[in-house]
């Protein structure tokens, strides 16, 4: 309970959520592609609407890069906070 009151614990909890998001956006696409032969970036098997396919591809790429960029930023913030 006392760890919840520390700022570092909040940063590390956020880092954990970001890392889970990285795994879901990066590795889950590959798993679905290997297991079911469905690429969530193209969505050819699920819909013929070009706007849905384009939007899903852009959202997936955006979330992948956001999660990959947030992880080192949170680590730097934790390091600076612990140093100060």
C-alpha cells in the first residue's frame, strides 16, 4: 500500500501498461497473421470497404509507434525523478 503513494510506482505502472500495449500492437498482429491468415492492416478478408481498411491500417501503425516511443520516455522520466 505504501508503494502506491510513491511517484515512481505510478510511473512504473504506466510503463507496464505501455509495454503491454506494445506487445498487443506489435506481436498480436503477427500472431493473427500466422494463426488465421488475416492481416489486420489490410482487413481484406473481413471487409471490402476501402475506408475501413485504410483507417484500421493507420490506427494500427499509429498505436504501434506511439507505444514504442512512450516506453523510453517513461524510463527517462523515472530516471530523472529518482535522480532528483
